[in-house]
C-alpha cells in the first residue's frame, strides 16, 4: 500500500479562492471590505515572514490589511492599548497578535485582552469555551484546517476513532473538540500515555502535534488510517548539507506504506493555516454586520 498524499497547498488554494468570492459579496452587502489587523512586536525573522505572507494573502483575497509593527522594547501597557484600539475599530473584523512575543511581555494577558468576536486565531478563553460548548465562535486556524483536510478525504466522520497526539491549547485540545463535533470518538494522547503505539494503532484518524521529529512510525498505524502531521521540525544537517531538512512528527517514509492518506511536511497542514485565517476573518466580519452564516 502507498498512501494517498493529502495536498494541503491545493486545498488551501481552493479555500482562498472561495474566501475571495465571499469577500467580494461581503463588500457589496456591507459597503466596506472585511479587515484583518496583524500585530508584530520585535524583529523575529520567522515572525516577519509570517506577517508578510498574511498581509499579502489578505490583500489577494480582497480584504483590508492593517499591519502594526512595534519595536522589541514595546511596553506591555502600550501593546494592550493598541489591542484596545483595534477592538474598538469598526474597520477591523479580525485581530491576530503574532506569537511568540519578546521576553518581558505577558502573552496570556495580551490574548485575554482580545475581543473574542475578533479573535480569528481562536486563542481567548471565551473562544475555547465556545468551542468546547458547541456555541458559535472562531476555531483556531491550524486545527480547523486539519479537520477540513480530514473531511475532504473521508467525508462523514461519524463513528470514526481519532487519536490526537498532543494536548496544547494551540492544536491538540481544539482539534479534539472539532473532531468530537464531527461525532468522532476521540482520544488525546501525550507524553504520559501508556503504550502510546497501541493507542495510535486503533485509530482511523491520527493527528500528530507533539513537536517531536518523526516519533510516529509506520508500525504504529492502523492500515488505511488517515494521518495528519502538524509537526514541523528541522533535523541536524547531514554531511554536505548547509541546514537540516524539515520533517514532521510522523516518519513519512514508513507511515506512507501503511496509511491510507497522509499529509506531507512541508505542503500539508501549513498552507491551511493562513487560508483558515482569511476564512475566520470573513466569518467574523459577517457576524459583526449581522449578515448571517455562510459555508466557506
């Protein structure tokens, strides 16, 4: 058996095209563009790349992009004041504060200061509570993208056994809640789980999000399982390499011989994150304008 490759880039491109169509319809109905504000504090190179790509994708989708770049030595008070202004700005439908923040800034306090109705990365306690309670809200982008890819491959997920490796508030816990909402039977596994390979082996769906390079081997998997690899890890450089290659939390070579379908790293889950960020911004904009829900 050779697993089908789940092409996150292709799915994300389709999602972004659908968002662009819906964004144009929103502009006609609301008389303004949906707006996403991204806040970057400091000079972290990876964060700068992410912010540039998010701004570019926002404009390509026909939305308004508001970038706020602050110096590394920005005070907590000033960052919270900016968040308060964005909360109150009628042109802004979504707010994303790029993490991690520089040392000395309280990420938890900044996240809690976000208006949950503009929390397009689904990180506030109220957003998490809405997700857990099955209430309308904004789900975190990466978990939402994972479930979209799974449903696109498997269709109806009712009754499927799902194992989520990882219990972070960023991926593990919210993806488990989203799978529960799809009527899966969900197990959250982690570093203290006994007989981890046996737990994984019974799953129809495996979502790996532990941040440990290639921990999930092919012999851990149930034949035909759908495997979603959220991890992104850089291995030490081999002889002759300038830098090590990027790998996921799943050993792709062995897993692809057992799984029914698998996401590659890179090119799997990663492209879905920005696409779902755009989707969440449009959902938030429509809710704020009282225009009702649409399927995107």
